[in-house]
C-alpha cells in the first residue's frame, strides 16, 4: 500500500535540530532491529530498545508538543491540521504557560503559527466559508476567528461561558458556528459578521454529536435523551435510545450501506449503535480496560472520558494507554489495539484519498497521528499496557518490567532479549515492582490498587515458570505503591509501603520480618530505599511534614526527621543524600525543581529546575543522577553543581520509570517499550 504522506518531512524524526534528528534516527533504527555501526560519539548510545509501539497502522505523525485541541480540514485539495499547544510542557494552570496555534500543511510540512495569551479549549475549520477560517474557543469565554491563509485575526466573539464543543454548519454565506458551552448552553453565530443567530427552545445540552445527517441535522445530547435538530427547518425530534443507556455522554453519526447510524456512549461505559431508519440497536459493554474498582476506563482530554469515533468499519475507543478497536457492525474486536503515542488520546475520523483514517491527539505524548485501521499488524511479545515500573536484578542484570495491567517481562540487560514468555498476571492497576534472583532464577514482587480500589496483597512471581511464587501476602496496607528489594544485615528483605506501615517481608516465603509504624499515614508523597553509612534506610516524605528516615537494620529505633523538607517529594536516596522535587501540591504532577539534602536537612547540592515536570529519576554514582521529564527528555545531571553532563536525550515518549544497571547505564520505560541507553562517550563517571 502506497504511503499517504510520503513527501511529508519530519514525520519520522521530528527533532528540533540536527542533534535531535540524528539521535531520533539512531533510536528509531535500534527499535526497528537495524544494525547500527559506529554511531556518532556525541550521541547517547542505545544498546537495545523494544518496538511494541512501532505500529505500521500509524501512517503519519507529528511531534507538536502538549496538544490541547486539534482540527483537521482540507483546503484547496490539500490536508491541513490545526493544533493548539502549550509551549513548554508545563502542566495545566501553570502561570508560566504560553499558548500557540499552529496550522500545518500535512503534505509539505509548512507551518504557520500565532501565539495566544489565553488557553485554547476547542478548534474548528470553516474551509467552505466565503473566506476560509480557523475558529478557536478560549478559556476567557471568547471565540477568536482567524483567516486561514495567514492567521490574521478577524474578530473576537464574547460567548458568555467557557467553550466546550464547537461545530461548523453550512457553507459559503450560510456558514454558522454552533457551540456548546461548559454550562450546557447552545449558542450560534455568523462567523462573517459576528452576529448571534436564534436557536429553538432547547433543554440543557450535555454534548454535541460528531458528524451530521445529509440534511445538516445535528445530534444534541441532553441527560438520557438524544435529540436530532435540523437547523434549516428549526425542527427537533427525539431519537430512539435503547434501554440500558443512562446519562449519554457522547454520540457519533456515521453511514453504512446508505443507512444513517448513531453510536452513543453513556456514563457507565456502555456503547450502543442505533439504526436511525429501523430503530434496531446493538449494545457493547465490554470494550474498555476495566479498573479494579469496576468504574469506566475510557479516557481523553476533555474529561477523563473521550468520545469514541467511527472511521470505516472501526469503532475506536480510547483508554488510558491505547485505543481499542471494534467492528462497529458486529461489535466484535477488530484487530489489536492501537499503541504508541496515544496515552489519554482524543480521536476524530478523517478521510483522505479514499481511505478512512483515525486521528489521535495525545497531550501527554505531544503527538498527533493518523492511523489506517485496515493495515494488518503483528506485534512482538511484550507489554499490552503502559510500563509503570522497571527493576534490574543483581548481579546477573536481568531487566524486569511490569505494565499497569500486570504483565511482567524479563529481559537480558546485555541485549534486551526476552528470557521467558511474558507473565500475564491479570493484576489490574499494578503500581509497584521489585525484582531479584534466587538460585539463578528471576523473581519479582508486584503491588497494586488505588485509593478507592483497595488491594492489600503483595504478589510474588517466578518469572522462569510464569507462575506464582507462593501465596499472596497481606501487608497491612490498603494498597501498595512502592516495593524495594534490599539487602539488610540479617539477609534480604522486601520493603513494602502504601499509605500505612512500612512492612519488611522475607522474599522467599513472604513472612513478615518487621512492621515499622508510619505516623504520616495518608499524607505520604514519596518513598525511597538506600544506604547511609553502610546501613539500610527507608525514606518517607509528606506534603505537610518533613521527610523521615527509618533504619531498616533496626526497625524499632524510630525515625530521624530531615528538617526543612516540607512540601518536597522524596524521589531517591543516593549515597546517604535525599533527592526531592519541590511541589506546592500533594501530588508532584507540576513539580520541576530538584533539591538534594543531607540527613539532617542541610542543602547538599544545587537546585536543578527544568521546563517540565519530573517523571522519574535513577541514581548513578554520586553525584550523578538520571532525570526524566514530561517533555520527553532524559538528562544526566551533577547534583552538586546542577550541571547537565550531556545534552538531554529526546525520547520517543515521556519516560514513566528508570532503573540503573551496575555498569551505570539506565533502563528507560516509555509507553509500552523499554530501552537501555548510556551517555555519550566520555561523559560522567
């Protein structure tokens, strides 16, 4: 099959300069199994990398940055993509955020841009208006109208509420803008004059359906009802909604064999497809990855719940780490889910050159991509959900990783070869992992659960056999957030913590060795294990109290307070020093500044700030630390001086976890994949 966008530059390696492009090309070559001889010495060395996320169905993509809104259109027979992005990758609400609108010619890669002072919520093209337009809806309760040719600002409309969903109706002089506000009100405007247009008397509208009938009719969603409004006739009629559908959240109109179909999506995660001619319907209630609490798991940008999309025969349902595909006619699975840069993606249907495509946009990954679900795909063994933790055993160096769905994969650190079939534990919402070797066999312990979905059990696994290693063990925690395998003076132990006490367990049989009381309880925000003066310690941080150090070799000795560390989240213990990230919130989603402390609370290094939140760290030899951030970068920094020892490596996706090997390399978990990388030659210790 011929590529759709073969002449689109920068789709494969969208680095910002020559260094990033060469680094991206090297990373991509290794992921695809190509032999790379004599890579440039100024680049990070990629020893091996998995390629689960290299999906051939992705026919085009662009690294656009943290994307908050998208629109696809066709102008003068050329495809154009509009994106609204934040410029520096900081989280929503950060006062340092700046915002930009980009309009990209997909074939040539040419981009026109304009900066905005106010965050963008929605985008839409009006290519068939008398003058082709781009419309942006903003947080300050306005719509801004831009000339598509040069992004010249035409006018600003005050809409009274924050915009939520925007649709363009009609063409030429009859073009109209239909907007649903955050309060459920419908508004309509003439984009050429800015005049408000009348609407029928309608109930509070909870959503607009994607697409329209041939006569221009639009689906309006109002609590348990779906209404069909025909603007030209100003007529509203109720659509048939099957029993079992409650509180409709989204809807999509599509056609099959000349018949108009409607797929609706409700708050209980049930989908129904309705034939608008006959009234017949089909229900689908098992499309998502259900969490341990049984709640709905569809995710996206506008809420945590994104509207499913129909393109060709495929019904695309975005979940946390991937997009599930179903045959919309039979409601049966349609091939493997889409993985890659689709975390918490929003989706839209696109048609180009006679092919039905799916567009995804992921703020977390900073990528807009086009997919052809009809392309066949085969996938290497590995993770089926996003990797959440990685651990390296000593001294043999087996790399063990786990994804959120509980699948464990063990690889040789030397070359990344999978040493045993992946272990599908089916333990949902896995958070924590520790790995070790027992008589030459790799073992692992995992923990899972959520604040409102408790799982107090520690699970142990023999990765060589693919089975459990003894019964699951109750830990005294409502759920488990951290596990470490630590050598104590009395032998090896698993150090386990959730919100309650710190438990020390025997790895071989799960026997409780000791329980260390935790007075911080539900305020704990960070946890790390390491050595201080040859003794094993666990560090625990909270948002409101100073961090504490617990002597694991003497569990009854109480704790030591590290003064001055309130509001700092503990990330690592490195050579007796605490590495933290400062945050004004109980979570560290917006935390960018690293600090280093000694055991009594004195500064032990420079503050190291960055343009994006820290997602993971891993210690090398003091004072060197690997730091991953939400802008996809991986850095090696000197904690004493704050210096970056090498130019940051731009990863394919933001790293979720890091682990160092005894050689000082770092294993990076990103998306569904892992890679082992080392700094450029001559860098670091």
